[in-house]
C-alpha cells in the first residue's frame, strides 16, 4: 500500500475515532435524551453528507482521469 493509501486509512480512522468520541461524550452528557438524540442525528446527517460529497468528488476525479487516458490513446493513434 502506498503513502496515499496509508494516509487515507489514517484519516478515515481518525474521523471514525472522533465521531465515536463525540457520540460517547454526548451520551454521557447531562442533558435531555431528546436533545442528545437530535445532536447525534445532526452529526450522522453531517457525516453522511460529507461522505456523499467525497463520493461525488472521487467520481469527478476518476471521470477526469478516464477522459485523459482516452484522449492520450486517440492522440497516439491507438484505438
């Protein structure tokens, strides 16, 4: 695994750890259950939206890479 893969795994682990710590702190916080559930739902919604945005960004990146590869092949006279 290259440096990019290791970095992405580290960042993913860091994000999961931060989310777990946040949820744990909220569950132990002295506030109402309804408020805590609302905060957890908000965190989950934010995480889901961030994941969807990351997916869209990666799809655009891969599409651009694919288009470059196709252009290179046709410029070289390959089909």
